[in-house]
C-alpha cells in the first residue's frame, strides 16, 4: 500500500501567506492595539513574537508523510513541505523488513498526531521511530493502521509456527 499527503502542500503555502499578510496588516494598524500599550515599540514586539510563534507552530506541524508497504520492505518518510526539494534538513526516513515490525501506536495531542513504530534491529534490540502524521487524513491513517495490523498479525503467526 502506498499513500502520502502531498495535496496538503498548497494549503500550507496558503497558511504561510495568510500569516504574513496578517502580520503586515497588524503591524500597520497599531491603533487597534492601543489598549495593550501606548508604546508602539512594545506593540510591535508583541505582534512580532505572536506571529513568530504561529509561524513556527505551522512549520513544526507541516510535514510531508509517505508510507510504502509494497514488497518485502516498508519505507516511511517524513520531510518538510517547504524547501524540501532543495534542502533535506528535516527528512526522517526508515526502511525495514515487514518481519521486523513489533508494534505501533498513534499518539494524538491537541494539534499534533504522531505514529510511533516499534522496530526490531538486526541485533535483536527494539527501537522506536516517530513520524509526524498530523496532516494525513483520517481515512489514510485508517488504511495505514490496517496495513500495520496485518503485518503484526502475520508476524505473530510466523512466531507461533
């Protein structure tokens, strides 16, 4: 099974554009923040810090996710949506055999969802791998869950026989 969330890229670019436009508009309209402070420098810093926080939250959440379980190997990739074609500074990729999957779970937080995989190394030790699946649709997460459950079920049947 193959799936990804590439269609979300245009939405994220639009969110960044809206954030920049809102920052410019609110920086121009200091008067609406006069109840906070009469000092324009304080208002400017409040606006700048609040939009920087929003910008980095969107940057943290906005990741491309790709899942490929066709064949004998499973390949899962997370990378940044913006500038990822030229710079792979946020790429996290794991490739493992289907037999090495020991477990998985979805962690759901307020605005963030992650997929945690428990994978067995060649040495027999288990390691956890985390992937950001926040922008993957619920339907696709359901399909990924079904695929991973099927792998675990097959692994248990191989272990008992």
